[in-house]
C-alpha cells in the first residue's frame, strides 16, 4: 500500500490527517441530521397522536365538504351583492341641504333647499320657501351635476354640498 501511495506522491501522514478531519466533519453533520430528524419525528408523532388512518381521513373529508359549502355560500353572497349593487344604482346617495331666510322681516331660517343625487350626480332639488302667510315648494331636476333650470344662490350651495365641493 505504501508503494502505491509513494507512486502517486502522497504523504501517508498527511492522508491520515485529512481523512481524520473529514471523519470529524461527517460525524458533526450526522449529529445535526439526527437532531433535525428527531424534531420532525416529534412533530409527526404529535400530529398523529390519538388518530388512526380512518379518523384522519374523516377529518380531511369534513374539511373538504366544508370548503365546498363555503364556496357555495360565497357564490350566493356574490349574487346577492350584485343584485344589491344594481338596485343601488338608481337610489339617492348624496344629499345637501341649506336653510335660509327667503323673505326679509321673517324670524329664523324657515326656508330650505334640499338636493338629492345618485352616484352620477343626477337627481332633484326641492326648494321650500316659507312666508308668514304661505309656503311655496319648487322641484327642479339635476342631470350629471348640472341644473336643468336656473338655480338661486342657496340652491347652488345645496348642490355643491351634495356633490362634495
């Protein structure tokens, strides 16, 4: 054997040192792998403790059926939400109100301009002007944030409030 090592020019003492170092490194790696394997085995043992294959299969099937049930409920909720969204398209969701004194000499602000708009800023303006002897109510249309007729100062202020300006 020494003749073979000498033919390749390898020092026998150096070879023993290198192989010893490699053996120590492999021993350390083996210990690390055994520790990690033990941790995995503990987790697996904890997971499987008290369960046989049938009960585990039953649990998986129960979770699977619950998932399908939740998917069905989700589809129903989405359909319901679509119906609500389409129903909401024509509702008034923005309001603006301005109280004012329509006629000089009257106490308090008993007159008002009320604007009701949908999501496209279309809707109505209701203007109620109160005097000592009577009440006048006017209804005006609004399309895309623009009045169909001329608006007074209080009416424009109510429109701006409703549109968030």
